[in-house]
C-alpha cells in the first residue's frame, strides 16, 4: 500500500533543533555556542551561528571517549570524558560532522558574514540580514513493501519562496529500518551520491536553491528477505538551509512516508470427515479420516515455508494422507517424527487455500467413552498466524475432541414444542427418537406424558398403542442400529394458564446391552400467557349516537401471537357499567373474527350522558379480566358519528383520538342527518399558533354529495407539522322553497339541536349539563363488575399496503391491496440507527408477507400488523413492480398507530408520497 504523508519528521536531535530556545543553538559573530556529546546523542544536534562564531563541544560522558570528523576534512582529537573541543566558523555554509562511539550525526549551519545575529524566524523575516527561504519536502512510492522487494521512493524538494534563494541547502533522508540503499538517482539522470552516509541516514548537499525551484531524488531501496510481521516501514526526510524560515513541525520541511508490511494471514481448521463413504465411527481399532483445511487470507503477501503439524495421541497411528491442491501447491510431503505428522505445504499464494485428508488408525486399547483429542498446528516463515483454535501460540493450535463409541445399541429421544402460547391456542409437540448405536435394539417402548392443560389431543398418523391418564405409549418393537425414526407430532388446545410440562422416555434391550447414555429421556416446558382483556378501539372519549358501534380487537388471537393453526372460538361480552346499587347491563356478545377484530352494536339505545363500558373475552374454559372506556351519548346530533370515516376507515365517532400526517391528503366522509340533502357542504379548517390563537383558515368543498342521503365526502390536506387545527362542517338545510338555513357543525364538538332550524347552536356539555370531565368509574360490585386491569403497554403499527396509483385514479384501498409485499419494521436503537425489530419477543414474524397463506400469523390479504413495545419505529415495504417505501419515524406510545402504505408503480407516474409520524391528537383538534 502506497502512503504519501507530509507530516512532522522529528528525531530527538531535530526536535531540539526546532527553535533556538528548544534545541537549535544560535550565536552571534564573536560569541560561542556549546554542544554536549552524550552517550545517547548530541544536544543540540543542529546549531545555527553567524560567521565568526565559536562552537564548543563538551564530552559529558562519564565513561566513553569521542572524536569529531567534519565534512570539510577537519577533525578533533579524541575527547576523553569531560574534555572539550572548540572551532570557530568564519565562512557561511553547512558543515556536517559525525561524533563517534556510537556514531552520531550533527550539523552546523553558518550564516552571513559575521555581522548579523539571531536564530530562525518566520517566513519573510530577517536572519543574519537575509530574507528567509521557504523550503518543502515530500516523499511517495507506489510499490508494495514485502520481503525482498525493491521499492523506489520519490523525494521531491522545493523552494517555495518567490524571490529568496536558499543558501547551502541540505537534504537529510533516513531509510526504512529493514532496508538498504540500492541506488541514489537524480531526476535529471545519473547517480546522486550522498555527501555523508551514517547507517541508514543519508545527507545530500544541494547547494543554493533558487526561488521557485524544485528537484527530485529517486532512491531505490532493497528490503530484507525477512521482515517483522506488521512492521511500520517509514522513510523520513528533512530539508534545511542557512537562511530558511525554520524546521518546525508542520512547516513542510519534514516528511514521513509510512507503510505497514503486508503479512500473510493463515488459518487452519481440522475436523473428522467421511470422504470416501467411511462412517467415521470412533471405536477401538477403526480407521478414521480427518480433514485439515488451511488458507492464506492475505490479498497481497505470500506465506513462505508453510507447514502443518498433526499431533496425535500415543494410541493413534498415521496411515496415509493425500492433498487437494489449492493454488497449484506441490504435493504434500509427510515426515513422521515421534507421534507427530509434518505436512510441508511450501509457499502459499495470497487468498490460496488447500485441504489435506489424513487417515488415522485408533488403537484397540481405547475404551468406550474415552476422549480422543487430535491437535493441528500451522507454522510459517513469515505469516501472521490467525487460526481459530484453542491453546497458546496466538491461535496456531487447533484441537478437535471426539468420544470413543462402541457397537452396542444406544437409544435416544428428543422432545421440542411450538405453539401459540396463549389460552385457547394450539400446542404441538415434536417427538424424535432413534438408535445411534450399531446393534439392533429390541422390545423398544416410547412414552409421552401429555400435559393435563391440553384438551382435544391428536396424534396424527402415529396413534399410540395406549393413551390413558394423559400417558401415551408406543410399542415400537425392534429398532435397527444407526436409525432415526420419522418424528411423531402430537397436538392439543391449551386450556390452562399454568406452565405446560411434557416428558418423554424410551427403553429397550440389546444383545450387547445398551451403551451408557443420558439421552433416554427429555422434558419440555412451555409457559402460557394468561388470557388478555380485549382492547376497545372505539368509542373512546368521544361523543357518539345512542347506538354506537363498539369496536376492538383481541390480544389473544393468532392475529398477534399464534402461527397458523386451530383456534378456539373467542367471545367478547360488553357491559354497560352501573353504580354500586345498580348492576351492570349486558349490551351484547360477539365473536372475534379471524383477524382478531370484533364489533358489537347494542340492540337497545344507551341513555344520554356519560357512560363507562367494560369488555371481557372468553373461551370455552376461561374468561379474561375486563378492559374499559368511557364516552358521552347524545341523541340530537346533526352528524351520524358512526358514519365518519377517514380514507374509508371508521374513525370511532366525533373527536376520536387519531393521528394525522402533516401535508397529507385524506378523504373524510360522513352522513349529515340534519337534512337529507345538505346544500354546499364545506369542510373548514381553522389553524392556530402555539399560543392557541387562530391565525388562518381554509375551506375544502365537498367532492361527493349524494342527494337524499346526507352522505358527503371531502378531500382534506393537513397543514405542515406542528400547526394545530380544528375542523368544522358548514352546510345549508332547505327549510322552505325560498329560504335556506345556514348550519355550522363543528366536528370537534357537535352541537345540540337547533330550534326551528334558526336558533343558535349550543355546546354539547351545556346542552347535556356535563362537566368537563367524565364521572369516576363504578366501584366493583358483583361478579360481572370487574376491577380495572393493568393496560398492556404494547400497541400496534398496522395497516394495508395498496397501489397508490390505483387509489389516486378513483379505486378504494380495498380494491387496490397488494398481496406480494414484504413489510419489515425497524426499531431505533440509538441516534440515527434503526435495526430490524426482533419479532420473537412476542412470537411474531418480521418481516411479514401480505398474502393470505404465508405463515407470518397475519392472514388478511394486503394487511400487516405488529405488536411492539413503546419506542420509535420505521416501516419498510418492497414488492415486485413497485418502488420501495420507507416511512418516517413512528412514535409508538400506548395508542394504536395505523399506517396504510401506498406503493408507486415502477412503470407508472412516479410520485413522492410523504408520510410522517402520527401524533397523539383528538380528531380534529391537535393538542395545543
């Protein structure tokens, strides 16, 4: 991998040289500068002085002697510990030198003619009376660094100054640690020999560099045949001059070119196989086959001298082996040393793999149940060993352990269950059994204790020999060795809310006795969810007519929990709650539909005023706790509350608690009962600000008005998010042939009757004498006056998937449902992150398919339904022939959330259907 990095390259010497105060000594003509020679290096390593300045070297070592050799040929005498050496530099230039023991490289930069002074400054400043040059250096290479590779580094240096020549420029290059210099070439051709070379550090005297000039040095570097694994091989370079602006980190005068050595990544796995039809039974004296699978997962580096060692127990001997070549590798060589087998693979190319089949013979001395451990080890001259086994050596050791079996019979039984998990649901047990031994078992008997909480138990095509007191017994007779029987399926209907526990066992005999086994019995326990109260969706906190349609759904039906299967009939009973002295009145009973929904219309009117109703759901053996809601009844409404629909679905009366998507068009339908033929019906929307003041309004004329029926329909488009609104219906009722009476009926609160069609409208509460709040619920009294249960927190996103183009062309949603859509619900797990919701937490499927047969527990064509805990969710839908759909965030709290999904056709008019989160509002008053 090629790396081009322009970053700070600073050795300890250069770090000290970054400024006159930190490590680059500076001096004036006639003055002096001191350099310490220590055991660990020079301090400072670079000094900048004016011409005529004296530099003094002090050997501060307590034990080592040093000598100094300059690039201009001069040298010092040997300096014993604490001896000093002085030299005065009269001529400007760059003087490199080495200090011995150990070898250390230093530089003295001499500037000016002895009249200037001072150290480095910022670009454009003065240094020794000269304007400063701005020098830059970069390095790059394209070849991959690998063992033995030759890599060419391109070192580019330049003087960025507009008009300042860099004086006595020096380029210092340090080669990567595992490399040597093969060639040093100038970009204009020819060899460019370094002025000084100390180990891997090269110093080039560049002379004077004119303003706006550059040069390039090509260094061919030979890497060692063996490189450290994952080593960081770095070439660093620095450029300096007598009059440059500085050598600080980040000023461009230093650079580093990094690359991590790509190393092979080897893996090894071992496991027993039956390659040529062998049964691979681990029994005394048998021959077994092991597969050794190896691979090099690097995409660049070749693994050298790869070997695999198979370490065998003393009682196991090597028989033979052959190799399935991977990447054209040579045939395996087997070298047996002690009880180990060595397989020589040789070189393994990038992304190459192979497999060895080794046959091993087990000693007759093995005993039944004894553990047999076979260990494999992969080694390489240069690879990063990443095998996935156990033990030391960073995963290079891979183990497989098997148990020694024998030839006797070995009976086993397994018991698993699936079911609805609710009372009246279905529970199915799967009973599996067999003989894993080699000899035939006789007199085999299979027994299942069926839980007493199941009724209507059936056994499919495998009727038991006897079934009494919930114990089923099958007389199997003989069961051959190496036999797994077809499983038995036992099904029943759940009648109890307690845990269901089933147990199974198998017995039999064999001429050699049965192998010791812990698989002769099995137990399965299923905890049953108690019968949940029904949920009442409408009316809830609404103003409705004297015979309201009471609607809801059952939590206990397969619609939410159960897979496809038999369901006991569920009956919902609805009561009108009374007081402590007046018992509740049964309003009626109704059967839960196949989709879990139910609807009940009272046969007798409910009196005017506030009322509480309760509802329970029953099966043949259980009755749930009760759920409840309240509403107010008026018999003087101008609009039939049961007739109010949105996009074809009942809203549950006036002021129903529903959600609205911003900037979305809804079809609002209703029946005006004040007159058969209302004239010029208009839906008026009033808009409010956050303080509750009305700011504007908009009228929506009727798109449908059926004479003589009072049925009208409007297309209503909601305002942007965050804008509260109220809806009213304005219309005229014909009174006389020449007179019309204007009636304004707010949907938010319906008025009382108007006297002679001309009097003012009154608020419902004033007309009924109601307070602002409903009365408290009645106290518990008799067996049918049930205390309020804890309401489940989970609620739904649900809805239909339909063809949006068809609906926009005039079809209804019911006529346009799509039955080949996949619907997935995702849940927010963190900010900006949504993942697929785990439907298993409530025994649901995710995703769901919108046909009527797919076993996702939702069998209504075109319909999806989930029951999720409170949180933020998105609905995603895909279907062949349609554009994919992704909803905005749905905020699920504790009220139903319905989202009908319109899909746009691929070959139709493409439109963006904006759908956003439902808000908790009262139809049509947004909470404010």
